[in-house]
């Protein structure tokens, strides 16, 4: 079992920055794909950024050039640096760890990000 704990959410003005953190209870990055998702009220959960076990990253078109996902294996933590925030980035952000081959999936509890205009 793996626990994921997100932190770093909050209220920020448009144009501002936040950094989200997701701490895993075990060192899993060599085997798991880590993903940030978000869900706004009335919307489906959507992929924001992903980092694969090999280190490659991918981003939703809506955040490319503004968000950067990274990881620190020594701290078992992944990060989402969010710059130039927009009101439409307002959502609950969730951290996910998935081992696709074994269909193992873990979720964090979510952290609220609110961007005011």
C-alpha cells in the first residue's frame, strides 16, 4: 500500500504562482508513473501533467509552458510548479501513482487551488 499526501494548494491572484507537492510513503518512482490531475466543479477529472518512471514528462495543452512537473527521489516527492496561473486553473488537484502493468493505482486526497481574477 502507498499513501500519497498533497500539499501546497491555496488562493492566489491571476498571474501568480504555486507549487504543489505530493509525498509518497515509499520510494516508488522507479516503477510508477506519477500524474497530477485536476477537477473543477461540474467538470470531469482531467490530466494536468505526468512523469514516467524513466523521467519523461507530458502536459495538457492548457498548461504547457506554465506548469512544470518534477520529482525528488531522495524525498519520495513529486512537485507541480504552476506559474502564470489563470482563473480557469481553479480546481482540486490530485496526485496519482499508477503501475500500469499491474493495474495498481493510488490517489491522494486532493488539494484546492483557487485563482482569483
